[in-house]
């Protein structure tokens, strides 16, 4: 935060429109600063010392425990991300015993009743290793089959894009109609065709509709952006090389796991489901 001694800062807020009683925060460069308008409350040296002390509290939290599977594991029962928990005990012989496990985040913080219990991180690691071995053995596509994969993926991406674009245009037209309607009722109020109380009721209703449409537009624009960024091109040779490299490692590597795995789920019976980023491509026969 910047402090200007003996100064007055104005125009921090500005009305959105003279038609509605809403304001917006202005940018710093839009502020009006009048210097030397009053005596400073404290001297600059005291201010700097206080800021140095406050800035000293802004420390990044250092985590004692971490795991390469963290962020990839989810609860199959409720769909929430799993939380990593670790236990550490000192044995009589002086050795340190450690154990890591994952638990549904909702169950962990008691924010919801989830029947899913904890699962050992080692159990998930074993399942991941086994599944990766099985999947890389399937990667043996011919040139023709790989071409089919690419064409199908491009076709689906284009179809989804067109659908989203159509929906976006419909929402924008609806938004325009609502804004026109708001303008009309405002003019009716000015011309005293409707009472102020009636205007407020209609205006609030239209604003709720407008905010809902704006939220939907934002969601579709984000989905469109994600769809355009996704590439249907999958380098199966590279995937196989990464998977083989992972299997040779003594300890799992987080960066490599994130390249291979999209999501890991476990249920209360400790069944584990792994979704890979290169799995389940349509209309392709695997030799």
C-alpha cells in the first residue's frame, strides 16, 4: 500500500451510470491526488518501520509433507478432492516410522457426511504402476489408426465449438433484450408512467436476470477458450517413452505423473479408478 503524507486522494469510486445507483472502484491512475493538504499524522520514518514489520509477516507457508500424487486423487463417492494426511512416529529402536494416506476432504474437515474412508498412498502407487504397465502395452497404433484418432478428435472439437458459439450468441441476444427492457422501464419512470415502487420491483427482477445471463456467458466463453486450446494431437511414442521412464524410477515423479494421469479416484471399498490423459480414443482398434 502506498501512503502519501499530507495528501488527499479523491475519485476512488465512480458511478457506473446516472441511471442507476451503482459505483465502481477506479484504477489508481484515475485517482485525483492533492498533495500538502494537511499535516501528516506520523512521520515517514515511523511509517517505513511499520511497513517493514507488516511485510515480514508475508511468508509463504512451508509444507512439511508432500506427495507426488497430491492433487490427482479424488473421492469416488462424492467427487471431492482427497486430502493428503501423514503420520510419523519414533520407534523404540530409534527408527522413524512414516505413513501417508489420502482421505476425502469433506470427511477430513467434517464439512459433509461422506462414507469414504482413508486409503494408503502406497496402495494407490502400486495401482498406478500396474495400470501404467497395462496401458503402455496397448499403445501400438498403425499410421491409419492414428489418423482416425486425430480426425475424430478434430471433428468432435469442431462440433462442440459450433454448439457453444450458437449458445453464446443466443445468450448475448437475450442480454441485449434485458438491457433494452431496463432502459424502457427507466424511461417509463422518468415520464411517470409507472410508480417508483413498481420501477424498483421490476428493475431488481431484470437485474437478477441480467446477472444470471452474464454468469452463463462468462462460463461459456471460458469453456470455448479451453476447447480451442486443447489439441487433438497425441504423440503416442512420447507417451510410451514417458511411461517407461516413470516405471524405471525408484520414487514417483510428480511432473511425469501429471503428464500421464488426469484423475485418480477411490471408493469406500478401496477400489481405485485411474483416468489417463491418453485413454479411450473413439473408433480406434488397439492391436
